[in-house]
């Protein structure tokens, strides 16, 4: 049992997380504070949600980048619509409308992929461009800071508060609860439902999955719908955490989220990936960012350090795998 | 990257007809789209088809065109290079520093010319080095290309950010602007460079043993290995070519804007080059440079055309993004029906 755990990719990610925390903590003991944890979690919230939505697609062997555009489009369009109606209520309606739009946007991707037998990546590239263009041209191109009154205090709606001598008061934001619920649902979906097992089957070998009787089209519809909904939840959450709606939010981030999922042990070729690993991948990226600030590396050189860390972290699993199958190895380029 | 996640039946037939026809149907489709768009914009706006606007398009298009070649050649071998834009920025930044820091203030124009030539060499060398690192990661260590180049994208951007401290490098000698502004028989030099590079890459892919090996490796890496092709060294060479092409883009951009910045075109350019490759139907093992060329033209006239039509409309510049996405989806769907008809015919 223990041996089995040690062999998993997730365990390696866990070790890296612990190792990195220790190193940073040794350089600057101020790192070991509950406020650091809260900060990292706050920074991770929207990435958790998006990564959980993306994970099933990656497990099924696809790479999608349109989820960021869906997040931006659904949240911004919902806000501008409600604003024009003079809406002064809570967040629920935001999640409902944005979630509905996200569902439709996700289904559009799934329809194009399944009906016209197109690669997920190609379709998502088209819809990525389309949704950002649509939002900026038809909905609006400027950030909006005009939030409904009942939602204004939401950004500091904390479950727990920690005092920190340096950064002042930080707290554990309430939206971490949605992350937990979403994580549990996706975990249950992937592990205990027939459709969830089908996702792994498609990623492992599509032909075999078809012959085993999995309805590929239906599975694709479901995982894309899930991705669309979670993207819009992430978009709305992001806006209320930062107290403004931005039509180009996340436009530069799709690769960050993909990197988090892959660092968390999912295979970009499909067939492998877990919720817990993905969560650790997200935290790892946030931890690296936080570590750079706390260890006092000058701002302009931080990106270089992130780059070096990424080069090392992406090489390690490949080197491990390479050693594992020295014999008859072929370059796995056809990803 | 995820061009062909699982070998499914329609994909195979797609390869099938691509092999048979020298001028593939994608070229005809793209040319058709190009002509329709061209007529549409010429009718809709009388300023569209003028010497001035065509000239201005031919100044803008080479940069993204050469960068698309850099992207395309890696997709052809079954990879992807997300670091193309980061490479071109890094090459520009370092070559820029080379000129700004090293050229003596009292140098004669010949000496300045010599330094400029050296700066261009430096930029190309950076391109080679960036390609080598990508090649090591993808070819020799075996990191999936999308991950390896995502990491180097961050790394190269990080180097440029660190060196410039986040500022734009300016103050190049005036002569440097000539690369971007010289015309030969009325045709801008950057456009000629783009056409020549496109021709060179086309010949390399279609007419040389190297190109044949590369295409073979793209369509089936396992079969290629067993046929005695040294995949890692092929991958290395492909990434070096990709890096050099990226560096050329860096030089062109630098000369046109007379500046070099770490953040020039970040992410949007990378996605744009992938978009062009997808539009041109570049697949691992199959692809034509001519399609890339037409795809670049299409994207450019959509951008210029809608910008002209929608001047003064708020957010008007963003309509092109929307129409790029819609156009891609339409082309995908058309391709699907063409593919299906061929299937039923055969």
C-alpha cells in the first residue's frame, strides 16, 4: 500500500512541495506563518476551479485553451447584463446566469469536436479567439468597477483571520469552500461514475473505449459542459475577489493552468491525472511565486527563476520515465 | 501538440488524400476564402485596395509570417514551439543591448554598419542557442514539446525581463531602421525576406532528405526510429531552425519599431502563429508552406479590412478576433464535408 503511494506522480509533487517550502523557510523563516498559507490559498482559488474543469479534458487526451475566454466572456457579459437591469442582489444570480452561459459555451466546443471530428486543441483555439473578440466587440472593452451593493464586502468575507506582523491582516476566504466542494465533486465524478471511468478510457485508448461500449460523444459533452460551468464560476469568483470585472481577464493564463495540471502529474497525452495532484500543481505554482517574493529575489529576475524551476520540474518526470524504459525507447513527440 | 490525440479513422483518411494531391484542397479552399474576402473588402471600402494600404499590409505581415514558419516547422515533426515569441524578443533585446552599449559614439557609418551586422549575427546566435535548449529538452530528455517550450517560454521571457529590468531598449543607430523600410522595386525588404524564407523552408521540407525524414518522423516517430532516423538529432535541428526563424522575426520587429521589449506580443503572437498553422492545416508529417502564406494573408486582410470598416466604432479593432475564430470554425466544418465526400467517393 505504502509502496504504491510512493510510486505515484502525486507523491513526487508532494515531495517537491514540501522540499521547496523547507528551502524557502530556511532562507526566510517568516515564510512559516499561517498568513502565508492563507495568501497562497487565496491566490490559488480561481486556478483551482479552472484546473478542476480542465482536468477531465486533459485526462481524455485533449488540450483546451478556450476555458479562459469562456471565464472572461461569461462573467463579464453577465455583469454588464445585470448592471443594465439595475440588479442589486447577491452572487447567486451571477453564478446562475454565468454558469448557464458557460454550459452553452462548453457544449459548443463539444459539439464541434464530436460532430466534425476535430482535435480539441484546434477547436479551443478558434473559440478562444472568438469569445474574447465577441466580448470586446459586442459586450464591452473596458473594465467595470460598479458592483452590486450586497456583493461589495465579499472580497473580505473570511472564514478565519490571521494577524501578520508584515502584511497585516489576512484571512482564509470563504470561496475556498466552493473549491472544496468542486474538488470533491470532480474527484467523485472521475473515480466513481461510469462516465468518469470512461474519461480515463478515452484518454488511454479511444478505439478500445469505443469497443468497450463507452458513448464517447456523450462523455465529451459532459466534460466540456463541466469545463464551461467551472470556467464561468472561476470568472465570477475572480471578479468579486478583485472587485472589478475585466473583459480580458486570464487572456495570458491558459498555459499557466495547463502547466499546473501537468505539474500535478496528469499526462498531456491523456489517460492519467487526479484531482489531488492537480490541486498540488496549482499550489506549487503559487508557492513558487510567493517564494520568489519572500526570498528577496529582485522583481525583474523572478520570471527567470520561475523559468529555470519549470525547466527542471518538467525534465524530472521525463528523465524518470526515460530511465524506466531504457530499452526500446522512442521519442514521444506525437503528443 | 494535441493535433491528433488518438489515431481515429477520419484522421487517417485526411492523411490519405493529402498524400495524393500535390496542391492540396486546403490551399484551394484558403485561396477561395482569400479572394472572397478581398472582393468583399474592396467593394465595402474604396480605401481598401490602394497602393498605400497594400504597402502597409506588406510591412506588417512579414513578422508574423516568419514567426508562423518557426511554429509550423515544429508542428510538422509532431511538436510545437510555444517559445517562438519569447525567443524573438530575447534575440532582439540582446542584439539591441549589443548595439546600444558597444557602438562608439564617434563611429563612422561604415563602422556602425559593421556593428549592425554583428548585432544581427548575435540575434541569430541567440536563436540557435534557444533552439538548442528546446532541442535538448524535447529530443534528448524527452519532455513533451508543449511542456518543454512552455518552460523555456517563461525562461527566455525571464532572461529578457531581467536584462532590461522591464524597460524597452531604444537608441539604435538610425541606419538600423533601413532593414524595415528599404524597398526593392517597390516591395518592402521584410516582405522579400519573408518570401525567401518561406521558399527556403518549402524546399527544405519538400525537396531534401532532411525534410523527408522530418515529415516521416512527424507522421510516425516509432517507424522513423526503426528506419534508422536519429530522432533526437532531427528534433534538435528542427528546433534550431525554429529558433533562428524566431530571431529573424525579432530583427524585423526591432528594425520597424526601432525598439526591443521583453513583452512585445507576449502570448497573443504565439496563439496567432498556432492559429495560422491550424488554418493552414499543418499536421504532424504533412503541411505546405504555401498554405501558411495564404493563411497569413487572410488573417492580415481580415485585420486591415475590418479595422478600416469599423474605424470610430468602439471596440472595432476587436471584431477581427471574433471573425478569425468564426472563420476558423467555418473552415473546419467545410474541411469536414470535403473529407467526408472524398471518403464516400473512394
